[in-house]
C-alpha cells in the first residue's frame, strides 16, 4: 500500500509538473487545453495500470508491467482515434504530451514495483 501511495505521488508530481512546464513554454490556450487533458488521462491510466501490475510483482513482475503497457498503448490508440476529435483537441500536443507523460512515469514505475 505504501508503494502504491508513493507511486501515486510521484506520478502526480511528474505529470502535473510536466504539464505545467509545457504550458509555460507554449501558453496558447488550445495547446494548454490539449496538454492538461492528456495529463488527466495519463494520471488515471497510470494509476490504473499500476493497480493491475502490482498483484503480479510476487510471481512475475514483467507480466504485470507488460499488461500495464498494453493498457497504456490501448488508451493512446483510443485517444488518437476517437478522443482527440471527440474532445476537440489539437492532435499533436495532445498525443505527444500523453506519450511523454506515459514514458516518464513508466521509467519510475519499476522503483515502486518491488515485492
């Protein structure tokens, strides 16, 4: 439970910090909206993927991490095919920021997936 909470805090800090940094560099309203929307999606998906991966740590952590990666890829594809248009977002900043948030938080995830 402690590792899950620590991962949640790290994910929130990395994602919101990244979104804040991107919007400082590109303050246009449509870009900011796309980046912040992707940040919210990334937070929800990362926490769900961690919850899926966590039970596999004792038996086979790679399987859990792989399932979490498939979830992330599926959400990215769904967002690219349906979400961006449905939410009226600019596709490049929305998708690039989502990929960036997934990538950065996936790099720290193994630190919290220890038995």
